[in-house]
RNA sequence: GCGGGCGUCGCCAAGUGGUUAAGGCAGCGGCUUGUGGCGCCGCUAUUCGGGGGUUCGACUCCCCUCGCUCGCC
């Protein structure tokens, strides 16, 4: 009794989510989520650092663009260097030199998207390591053990993420499996200094989403995520899912929309009560030579930037915009210079994090609306962006 | 000076008589949403150094010419 009380106390202290401000006419809210490695202000965008590094970006640079939490990936870190190495290094924070919050994805998505699956059943999945072809078994228990060894602040339940399109029966089966696995994940997870988030599945089928959210919420976890989006469906489907699920999500915990990272999707999600995002898009676009400017994408390879000596985005204070011209970035990208990839990735991260901050300010200033589009001249939220 | 070889897109390069002249690089654009710096998709030579000729038909054969290149004197 005493012990459970004490654990409850620790739980509260380590993972307290507080709402600071709410929008009057939407579900948008400003909050903070405490973790053993510091507080996370929400709404917030998390850079993705699959292998324990946001590709091409240093921890110092991440802090300069005000990144607060990053996502690392169980699947990739398990394959290389292996959780033992990370554990022996003192955990992922020490290993990668990042002293702020970290979330680890369970690897469920990668198992289904990246590897050649051999077998999937209620027990778990068996797949070929895409690196060396060796067989790897992953179960909810194993995924939890790996994540406990990695030592992130937030760990994700091991889920089955069905592709798009999938039949109703396929999605329903994936949901059932995800719910059973969630129960096993919770049983297997024993680190009190880590929060575990459950994942809602259900594809584009509203009644399956509803059933999933009910099942996941029944475990009363410190956070909840909407999974199974950004798997190839049109963005209008993402909007529908977010709008449909919003009213079902509990107010007291952070709500995380997995894999989303465009300003439009983020704005609509925040309007429906989402607090957290992660996405590979800003860094992947950066590596492919594309910069996010306002709500546009600029391909810096394009010859129109050859003689353009203006900063990329005059409203941005990132290293790329502060110190360099479009012409220089164009030159770097054209010549496959690593620095170009770094600078554009950095700018794109800065852009989405700045956008998170703009939404926060707009909610606090009570000028957030369903269609939060501060890049538009007639937007009431324009002054925050 | 004599003899041989070669000239096809900015670069490399298929094609040696038959309908719309491969491909690669470069160039011009596009795609990218719980990450392989991976990659994918369009567009880019009405014309084969130039000029004549043979032929129903010529990048392909013949002649002249220009340019490059190798060998011999």
C-alpha cells in the first residue's frame, strides 16, 4: 500500500501534465509535460533522431532552434549499435550527448515499413534484419526491454501499424493485436522513471478508431498517441481522424499525433487538442534540398536561387537564415556539400518549432482559430508568426 | 607532303541503308508526413561537323570541304 502510494507520488512528480491555457472556440491548448530530463512545452514538434542523432545536426544546434524533446527509434538502435552498447554508455542521453527529454518509438512502424517480414502472429513479429539478413524476433516484452535499456523519458507501446489502404478486417485485426500487445507492454514495463504511451490504431475506419481509443484509454496511461496515420493516406483522412478522435481524448494527458509534420496538419491537429508531433519531413526535405518557408516548399536546387543573395527567410533566426544567403545554400546543395543538408535541415526544424511556439502564443493571446494560418494576411494569428 | 582513324545534345556514348536517333552525366522542374544522406517521376537533338551526290529511303554508301588524331617522310 505504502509502496504503491510512493510510486504514485513519483509518477505524478515525474510525468505531470498541466494545462496552462485553452482556446475558447477550439480544443487547442497550451500545456507543459514534466519528465526526468526537464519540462516539455506543448504544443511541440519533436525532431526525429532515429539512430540517436538528428541527421547532420548537433545537440548544440538542436538547442539553438529550441528543440525540447527528440524522438529516437527502438528498431534502428536495436539493430545498431544494439541496446547493450547504449545501456553501458549510461543510457541514450549520455550516449548521444542530449540532456533534454527523449521519446523512443517502439519500432512497430519500422517492422512493417522497412523490413521483410517473415511472420506475424499474436506472439510478436519475426523479420529479417535489413542490414545483414539475420532473423530478429520482436515481441511486446522485447520492445519494452529494449526501450528500458535505451532509457528514454517516454516509451511507446509496441503496435501493429497497418498500411494504407487496408481492408476493414485487416485494420480490425491490427487493432485487436495492438490492444493485446499494449496490455503486455504495460506488464513488461517496469521503469518508474519512464512514461509509457499507448497507441490508438483503426486506420480510416471511424468506428474502429472509437473502439481503439476506448481500449487504449482504459489503461489510464500518462500519455496517448494517435498512430497509423501518415502511412500513405490523403491528408484529408488525417484531418478526419484527428477531428473524430479529438473529443474522445482525455484532457489530463499529452496527446501525441505520430508522424505528422506539415504546418497545415499541425494547425488542424492542435485545433483538435493535439499536443505533440514528430516527423521526418523537415530533415528529409532538408537533405533533399528543400526549405520550408511560410507554407511553401522551396527547392534550393532551383536555378532561380543562383543569384539570390537574400537570407532564406528574413523572419527566421536560425543559423542558416542568420548567416547565409539563398545563393550560398543553392551552391552548397548543388554541389552535394554536407553543410547544405545540415543548414536546410536546421532551418526546417527551426521553422516547425517556431510554428509550435506561434501556436502557443496564439492560444495564450486568444487568437487561435480552427484555421490557424498565420502566413495568410487576413489571419488573426499573423502577429505571432 | 603521303597514308590510316574519328567527327551523333554542354560532356561521354549506342546506332554501319528502312517507319518517331538508345543510354549515362550535366541541365530544367516535380515528389518526399512514427527517416536508408536511399530514392522515385517528368522534360531536355525534327537531327547526326559543313556542302553536294547515289537511292523509293542515308547518321549509315560516294565525292568535295573543314576540324581533331595516329603513323611515316
